[in-house]
């Protein structure tokens, strides 16, 4: 185990739970759409950010910190870029999923993106080929996702992150105090992004529409034919007999 100074970046799709709840009959298409959006975010990331975890509607990154404002600003700029990349892919999907009449495909443009940026310490633990980070600062970053902000799309900066970067896109940030269970009140800064307009979806060719719908169909097939944990357990028992 090793303790290192790191930047923590948590990116979460707002409206995911509601999206799935409203579209139970089209759950597999909904999951495929979420996957497409998360893939675009990951593809737009670059060093020093390292992909750490995928958790349903969220993607988590970290970066080993050199303690400089330049690195903090680079990471903040990347997260602003994530929002642009997310919106671009969402606008593409509005068009590409247009031929499908299921509720998930017809509601793509209602999803939003929020992020938490924090700077602190983390304990690195190696489990086989996987590297796990943990500690109080990691917990704090995750707790900050469960905040009292009413908007669906924003970037939340912890005080320690803001002390390094001092600005985000040159815009004024809102001062807030958020209560985190087991930690107490925490000072944060919030950058609210401008509302996106989806009146002009990106025009998609017939080929791109076909490819996207075929891809969503592929997600469905994988899910439908993936053995359940119970079945895998029974199959293992059968093999042992």
C-alpha cells in the first residue's frame, strides 16, 4: 500500500435512474445509450487522467498530482471538454436513434452531466492486475456527488481543488457549503454550465443510423444471452460432478 497525492474526477450522468425507471420495457436500449455516452467521455480524456472505474452511470478518473496549478487547470479544462463531448454524442444519438420508436431512444436528449473535482490523498492498493484507490478523500469526493444542488448539469470543485486552479473557464463560481455524511460541512465552488439546446440534432446518415441501432441491438443480445449468476453457479456445480 502506498499513499499518494492525487486529483480525483468523478463524472456522473444526471437523470440515469429516472431514465431507466421510465423505460423499463426498453431497458436494454437505455443501457446501450448510456454506454455510448460514457465511451465518448472516456475517449475524450487524456493524460494525466487515468481511468479508474465504471459504475453504471458514472466514470471515475484520477491523476497523480504534482501539486501545480497548471495540472489542476489542465484537468479542469478536460472536464469542461467532457461536457462538450457528451453533448455532441447526445445530439448525434438524438438523430441516430430517431428511427427507433422506443421511449429510451426518443428521450436521449434529456440526460445531463455533472462532475466533482477534488485534490487530496489516496491509498493505492494492488489486487492482482488491478489498482484500487481509497481513503477519506476518495470517500469525500463520492459523498459530494450526493449534494443539495438542484441543477442537473454542473461542475463541483472542492476547496482543495479550487485553491490550486483558482478559476474554471474564467467564469464566476458559486460558493456553497455541503453536508457530507460522516465528514460534516464542506466548502465547495460550483460552475454551472449553460443549458444545451437540442433543437438542432446532428444530422446522421442512413449508414450511421443503421450502425447505431445495430450496436444497440448487440447490447440487447449480449444482455439477453449472458448467463445469470444463478445459472453460472449451477453450471459450475454440474461441471464438478
